[in-house]
């Protein structure tokens, strides 16, 4: 079945540091890929997505590129802020057919940014 | 615009008591609806999803059940709670056949079973 593996963390960085959170996936077809963010005490919010190979999703300074050859979708940000402290989830959704109804999530990576 | 509401936000229940968590969606019709559970250190687990009224699919065997009595209402229930039912429960919706299947989540309901 489909699965998502992301670095478990926790990750602790200083403000303005470079961020990478690794994510790799296993899927039988051609999935869409997502990063969701969960701020303390809240539900999940979509951060960015990519629907096909070589697509780059971007939002709020975060970027991730859909790499089919390495089955990866690593999240990056050039300069993190304290307000980026949150849990980040990588996820995939298989395209087409009945499996289109579900997202499969990684376990989440806790990011703490210190001033 | 579409919004999703979950309640209660926080719940403390004794073992063996019943449970009812509600989720409603506004501003859309015939959404796909989902219940996820987030347990400490275990990430997000899909519990149930629904593609229409009365249509419920269960992903994992457990002590919980779900119902969809109306198009935009999704209820998570239990007759007798277990300690292991503690967690953060998230309702979500998506537009059917929207390609990328983007989920929009509610704010969550935190359940503590004592």
C-alpha cells in the first residue's frame, strides 16, 4: 500500500536558518503530494502541493519539488522565523479511481525555531 | 466560502462512557468527509471516510463508529470509551474528484479518557 516516510525530528533551528524536512513516498500509481502544517492546538492547514513530477509547490517562503526519480518531496525554506514553529506533515493522494478519496500522511516533524 | 466546524473542542470522559463528536461543513454540497485521529507520537490515522449520506468506510477495526445522517454532517461515536481512545480527532472535507484531493481540516477535538 501507499506510505509516506518523513524525518521524525524534532528539529530545532535558530531564526533565519535554512530548513529541510525530508519526505519520501511509496505509491503504486502517480500520486499528488502535499505538505500540511499544524500550529499548536490547531487543526491542519494545507501549506503547498504538487500534482505531477517536477512540479514545485510553494507558499509562505516554503518550497517542495516533486521528484519522481527519487520518490521524494522534501520541504525547504531559506530563512525560518519563530512563527514557523509547528508540526509539518507530508502526505500523498493517489490519483484516479476509488483511492482518490484518501490522503496518506507521514508521522509529522516538529519544528521549533528559537529567536 | 466553505467552513468546517467541530465540537466539542475539548472533552474529558471516563472509561466506559459514550462519545459523540460532531462535524458540520458549510458552503459546499456532497463533500467527501473524513475522521482522522492523531495520537501522541503516532501521526495521523484515517479512521473513517464518507462519500455520501449513509455511506461510511472504516479504515481500521476499533471501538468507534461513524455516521453521516445529513449531507454535511459527520458524527464520530462510541458506546464505551477505552483509555486507548484518547487523542486529537480531526474532521476534514474535500471536493469529490477534484484531482489533487485537497483536504480542509477542522480545528480538532481533544479527547482525554480517564
